[in-house]
């Protein structure tokens, strides 16, 4: 009997269980607060009896719980349901319509459910009064709305959202790919130039020297594969800078970045978060509607880089195609090989790159 693709990769995972990358079938190994503190500069209490174990899993669960609580609070703060008029601009006059939706509650995705299932399935991004808008972001006023997919004549906005979401998925993979004795802190998603052909995520790991094996890259790709198969929505939430600092208090990079991010917001005090599954990240967005819009994908490389004032990070690189865009294997292999080459986007802030 032939093994499924997932089963084959799981067997590879177990075979290489002694490597740095952990796998879903492998038990977690906890790292203490002392260990995380000494390696990555976390502040801990001097009283050893009060030091709780800090792991990637516990930090993720806490951050996810805070996100859920704030999302619930914001929904419950809408005391009175107000109706808004949403005018859908379809491809022709017969397809266009006007919807009555709920202010601060209804999302573009909700609108698609009143129009046509095909639009709900394929839409990656909305355009609200001419501005790109997340499919799961509530509408705050009467508006005109359109929906973008990847087969548009000009798919620029949908493609840019796709690349941002690719970086979000890379951070998701990095956050849960390692055993817990390797503490993970996502640093940033550098501004990405499209020419190098890969999306990026820079990550701090208390791992001095690491060049991933091909089996480890395939195992990390499997984490992304499982996430994509779930077709999970990409949720957006704006929070106060104080709450963002609380959510990312275990990430020294985010703590340093959040004040300046909030200062650049329209209100000078808000931070935009995105969540996929239980993974929460900071980004201005917008993102695509759900993970199921990803088709072929591959985590192609991990390169060490040195940031000025930060130290060594690891640059995760990946390639992917929308599910709506099939590609033959020859062309896909060209994209994969290109994605393995070091992507130097935003290297103006990198003082040195270590050669793997």
C-alpha cells in the first residue's frame, strides 16, 4: 500500500528527530526562563522559586488568548446595531447589487455570502471605496465594494497581499518548528522586493550555527502544508500599543519596535495584528482571506544574517503560488531554485551576512 505524502514526511521527521527541528509527533522539550533569559536577554525574577517555565508553546497560547479576549471585547463594545449601505460593483450591471449590512460587525466576506458562493471562495482581497481592505475586517461606514482575485487583469494588490501572507506563514512555521529548548523570536518581515522571487521572515533563535538539511526544510514545509489544508481565515485586529506590548513582552525585538509602529499609525497609538490559527503577528497588511488560497508552496532556504545592534538572525525564505494559478513542474523547479538563493531585500540594515 502506497504511503501518503504526509505519512512519508512524518517518517522522515522521526528519522531526523535528533536534529534541531522538532516535529508534531515529537514531545516538546521545555526551556526554562533562566535559559531563555541568558541567551536572549529576557528579564526574570531573582527568586528562582517564582520562575515559571517559558516555552514557545506557552508564549503562543498566552498571546492567542489575549488576542481572543480583545476581539471579544471590541465586538461586545458595539452596543447598538447600525445599518450601512454597501454597494457591490460587479463585473457587469446585472451582477451589481446593494446590501444592508451591520456597521462595525459585517465584513467583506460576509457580503460575499449574500452575493455568490464563487465570489466568497475565490476572493483574496476587498477594495472598499478604492482602498485595499482585508476580507475579515469589519466595515465602518456605507461604502462601495469590489472583490479581487488572482486572475484579475491587474492582480497587483492581491499579489502583494499574497506575499505578505507568505511571510506570515513563514513566521508561523518558525514559531513552532523547533524544540522548545531553542527559543524563537520573530524579528520582522523585511520590505520585500519581488525580483528575488521569495518571501521572507527574519527570526532570532538561540542557535549559534545552523544550516538546515534538506529533510528539515521538507519537514518545515509540511507544517505550512497542514496549515494551508485547514483553509483558516486570516484575522485582523487593531489594538492599543499598551496591549501590543503586553502581548509581545517575551519578544525583545517587538518590544523595541512597537512604540515606533504605533507612532506611525493614524491614531498615533494603535498597532495592527494578524492571527492565523493561534499564531499572532504584527503587520500593516492587508492579508489575503484564508490559507486555502495558497497552492504550491515550499520553504526553500534558511540563511544566517547579522543585523546591526541585534546580532545574528536567521532569514527564512519561501516560494508559493496561488491555488488559482497552476504551473508545470519544470517552471516550478525554476522558482524553487531561485528561492534558494539568498534574498538580500532590506540588507541596508544588515551589516554582515554569514555564509552558510
